[in-house]
C-alpha cells in the first residue's frame, strides 16, 4: 500500500459550563483552545512501525511482522464503518503493551490507542511501515482534552494514510480542513481512541478537537454553535495531576445517591475541587478577574476570562502572581479551528524540529 506522509493538528478544549454534565444530564458548553497537538506521519521502508511521543519521553518500534500476529479476521475493517470497540483486539493489545492489571500510565494508553486504530484501518496483509511523531502544547492530565486531541490527530492521519479520506491540502495551501463527511469519520475513530484511553467518554472532547469552535452537549447530543467570538483567556495549570476517569466515576456515584445538584459553587463539595483551584480564584479575583476550573477538576487547570477592556498591565501582573505561587500560566484564546492538515510552512520551526527528531 502506498502511504503518503501527512502533518496534522487538533486543539485542546476547555469546559465553560457543566464539567460533569455527562453524568447528570444538564447542558455543558465546551470550546476549543488555541493550544494544539501536532502529529507527523512518515512512510518508511524499514519494515517497522514506530511511535515517538516526546512529551512523555516515549519512543517505541515494532516489526510489522510482529504486529500482524496480533491481528484477526475483524482487523482491516471497512474504513467508512466504525463499529463498537473490538474487545478481542483491545485485550490482545493490552497484553502486548503491558496495560493490564490496572496499569494506566499515559505512555501505555497512548500506545494502545495508536496500535488499535492502526490495526483496525489497515488489512493485515497491507500493514505499512511508518513512523508517527506527536508533540503537544497541551499538558497531560490537566483537563484540557490532550488525549482527545491526540486521538483526533491519530484518526485523521491514519485515515489519510489508509486512503479512507483524502488529504485536503491543495497546491500552495498552508493549512486546510476536511469536508463534513470526512470530519464525521475522523470524529468516530477518535472516539474509539478515547474509549480505549478513558473507558466511557462523553464524546465532547474529541468532537471539539474535530470541529473546533464551541459545542453544546445535552443528553448525549453534541451541537456545534455558530458565530463564536474569539475570546482571550488566561489558562492556568495548577500542576496537580488528576484522573478524569476516577473523578467522573466519583461524581456519578454521588449523583446516584442524590446528594447534591452540581454547579460551580458545589464542585468542591462534590469532591472535584482542590485548594489550588481556590487559590487561583482568589488571586484573579484580587485583580478584578473571574476564574473557574475546567475539565473534571481535582486539580488540573482553570480558566480566567479576559474582557476586551482588561488592560495589559492587569494581565501581566496576574500571570506573575500565579507564577509566584508555583503555577504555569499563559495567555491564549478560545474558539479556534478543529483538526487541520498542515504544510510544513504553517508549523513553527521548534515544533517541526521536535517532530523530525526520529
């Protein structure tokens, strides 16, 4: 099979309202961040499949013949038909990458998602040699949809490599987006990756990574919103790690016991707040700004809305205040585009340097 090189990116996400809407049925609003995950797929003739994840210091290679032994009759499915997760293949891959007995480290789960989509999209007799390199501006485990952005990039690149969707880049294009039908297919396969990583995801994160902009989630339905303004925010990483899977399960348990209605005021009571998030809110409020957690809570990140009239000196002094407390903080924006194909000219040299390292 002739596999073409490709370079893609997908954004992270922030939740503006309703972090745990998936477990209590209320409305959630999610928006894309202008912080992206980049993936480069390069065809090779080495007879090997490699994945390079410098954010988590992971580089792995396998012989194509070794991976063929993991496949079975359902691998190489019709690329335009995404079925339920193939439990048999997932089990084999978990054993292969060592993601068994509760081992859910980031590298293992990222590798598992990659191998699952790769083996699902190519027929066993046509498994290509390739190297996939991924680098992200998004911190992992911080509630910013880093795993979904990764899954969206994997889906887009591997679907293009398999010939299921075309590369949207035309001559002299720097960036390009896929047609709606192709985006729906990318989103479906990205959701498969999210299921592998998170177990029972809502689908909101991968939808934001695919379409970008702002999405409304209500009772399982995801609705894109039009005419979304590009808003400035401060994004603060408390650097307290948290597990979306564990926190969502904790909230669901409490909701089932009818202990409390969820809203921002009650998130701490629900067990998904954290003293560092309280500190974030207090520091920004002292500067006349308002903040909230984003994602599952329990640490991770918070967002602070910057109004158009917010002066630069206020922004910079707030950033410094937060850094003085040991947080990472940077100014960015929300509402940007979803998954994109890139020419090398549209990507920063520093990013290309990292992606080209292997």
